[in-house]
C-alpha cells in the first residue's frame, strides 16, 4: 500500500462543504467518513455511538484491503472505541494480525458532553502519529459540534464555530509562522482580547518559544515586551498551571509577578497565560492573552478553551512539528555559490529548452454550414393559404410544404372566359358583315385572352409549394404568415441535407501560409463543451474575404453528422496542426509579427 503524505490544504474546503449538510442522515455521515479516509490516507473508518460497554455502529467505511488485514477488524475497532469513550482520550493501538496498521480512536469532549466516537485504521508511514491524531481529533470534535446543531435544530454557539474554524484554518497552513498567526488572530476575535500570543515547547518547557501574535508590538518597546512575554510563557509551561494578573478564576491558578509585568507592558487590565497538555501530560504550548477592557462573558470564553484544550494542544504540537522541519541554514558563501549555480543552470536549461521542437497549431474560429442548400420559391404573386412545414422539420423530395390561395386566380380565369366568348361572337359578326379587318382584330384579341387564361390555369396547377430535395428545413419565411402576400421569385423555404456538414474555418492571412489541404484539424464547439471532432482540411478558398474588418481565408472541413447534433450556424474554435517549430518561435511568433507590422 502506497502511503501518500497528508495534505492539509484539502481540509478546509472539504469540511466547509460537508458541514453545511444535515448530519442526521446516513448519507451525510458516510460522506464524512469518505473525507476522513481521504485526508489521512486511511483504509477503514467507523463512527460509533457513545454507549458502553459495546458501542454500536452509526456508519462505516471499510476497504477490501483492511478486511484482508484482519477478518475481525470491526471488533478490534469496537474495542478501541470502547477504550476511548471510557477514558475520554484518544487511544491508539496496532492491528493484531498486521502491526504496520494503526487504530486511532477519538472520543472528543464538546462542552462536557461525549459525542460520537470516530475510529480510523491507517498506516502512518514516516509521519509522526501526532499529525494524524491532531487531524482526527479536530474532525471528530467538529462533527460532534455540527451534529448536535443538526439534531437540535439550534443555531449553535458562534464562538464555538469560530474556534473550530480557526483550528481548521491553522492546519491548512504550510509553516508554523503562518499557522500561528492565523490561530492567534482567530483566538483574538473569539476571546475579544487586545493581544493574543502563542508559544510552543519543543523539548524543555523552560525554553518556550513565541511563534505568533495577533497584533504587532510597538517598535521601540518590542525587545522588552517580547522578553517579558517569553518569561511568562516559560513560567506557565514550567509550572504547568495557569498564571495571570490580577486574579485567575480557574482552579490551581496562580497570580504571578511576571504576569503582572506582562500586564503592565501591554497596558492590560487582565493578563492570562495558560499551558496546554498532550495525552502524556507534557506541555505542548502556551496561550497568552491580554485584555485592556474585560468582556462581560469572559468566563464563558475561557471555558471554550478548557473544553477544547486537547484540540488546541494538538494544533500547537502540529505547529511545533512544522517548526522542526525547517531546513538547516547554510553559510553565506554556500548560499551565494548555490544561487549562482542555479542561475547558470537555469539559463542553460532555458536555452536548450527554447530549441526543443514542439507541435504548432493554428487557432481560428469556425462555423458549421450546410454542404448544399436548395430553395423553394414563389413562381408568381399570390396569397399564402396554408403552411404545413416549419424550420427544423425533416422533409422528403416533392413533399407539400405550403399552399397558395387560388381563389383570385379562378375569378380571373372565369372573367377571361367570358371575354373570350364575347370576342368570338364579335369575330363572327364581323365576318358576316364582310368586315375582314375588324374580324381579324377580334380574332387576335381572343387569342391574347386565351393565352392569358392558359397562364392563369398553369398557376392554378402550381399552387402547391413542394420541396426540391430531401433534407431539413433550415429556414422558413412563412411561419405565422398565413394570408400574407408573396412576390414572384421570393425565397419561401431553405432546405439542406444535414447527413454531412461543412465547417468553415476563418484563418487569418498571417496564418494561411502554415496550413494546407489534408492538415489534421480538431474542432471544439461552444454548444458541446468538452467534446471534440477530428477531421482534416478538404480545401482552402483561393481568395480572401473581409469579415469584421479583417482579411481572412476560409478553409473547409467536412464532418459526418450521423447523430444529428451539428446544426448550421453553430460556432466554435478550430486547431489546425501545422507541424513542429522551436519552442521560442511558438512563444514569440505573435510579438515578433506585431513589431514587424509596426515597422511596416
């Protein structure tokens, strides 16, 4: 099993989403266990009720690998939970059949009430156990706090939520200075104090070191004030009791002359110095707080520190661990030589890298267009009677699309028929009276009327507008226009077969020299983010056109549209492979071309 290092950066984001949910549901608890296992690279996690002597399972997440380690892993985890609930502490033990795996059982105390017990099985690897116990203690305490609020429906203590958030944000920091500063600022707000100082004890309590404070100390008094605070922290850590001035309400508290000096140095009415203890009762750190104006609910806020003392002690231990990991300083000459070597190596590496050939692609906007478009037009002036097809419909060849109104034409045909009869009679009368010229004029007029009647009859026979080809109606001029007049030659429908479509790629004139027919092309359409189409250039128009004030050449790509997803007018981006070029050329081509255009 590969052991990944703990990444505390993921903790705040994951918990922020998770704790916004209602923890009364089994699904939310299961998701919480997933986050827990992922954060500590665990193999099994179970939430137990706090009942003894046999805690019952609330929710569980056990991998197959953990089951192979021990067939009775649930019972071993239950025993650890029972020990943690009875002792009120974090309990660690080894799996019976696989000693590399560790069981960590956390039964946190929140406001004096025992919450659910979190038990996790993991392989710590080379990381110290304190890293995992601190994280799991914080997860368990935060779960109990939010779980209590979900079950009761109460809003909860804002100070408690702020304290939990402060501890989470502290674990997310990369170094002890940033983490201590974050925690000191948050505690300053929670305690409504004027100054909060954090100190850690790495080995000897007498050498407690200050690593963070909530606000800066006045410059000309910084050395004196920091020295006094250092003494106050060492005193509290050495004695193992809370010290302060003028009085401490806690049991075993001690009024100290050093605390009095610290209060005077910070112009504070009340100064408070409290040590925090690990499970082995060793001091992990000290919290020093100063108030210029004492808040009315100070006992409640100090009680929060007492209720969460184990968690705060764990976080201080975490900060101390980060401090130990700082790299040892090198002498100045070594650092200068190292910097020079790194600089020369970086320059050489950049020069070599600049000439490495990399794929070069021309980027250009593109648009879907039909390969073929046929038009259904009006053959004569008429009125629209009916419309049977709309844009987007699939039609067959010669399918009836619309019907023109022929009533006016029929009236004209009837009127012409009467005029023809009249001219025939007139012709007969003229012939009977031997008026040859008049008879000839009557015959010619009758023939003109007959030809006009024939034209109108042909129009009556062509009142139906039919599809010239099979395909999709991509545009209709007659939607919602029944009774509207149409003119001769007016386009009524545009029909295109869309089994295959053409993609028009608008290539800039400065890029056209790098592409040629057959070049591989990748298409990304706005309508389908994350999906790509592969094809190749079929042809490039020989003449440029002006679009949006720029000269462009249109390159064409054919695409099969068997899924009927591609529609005319869709836009996107095309990437046309144009071979390989040196890296420096790919990166600097645009700036160089811009400068050359300025010179022109």
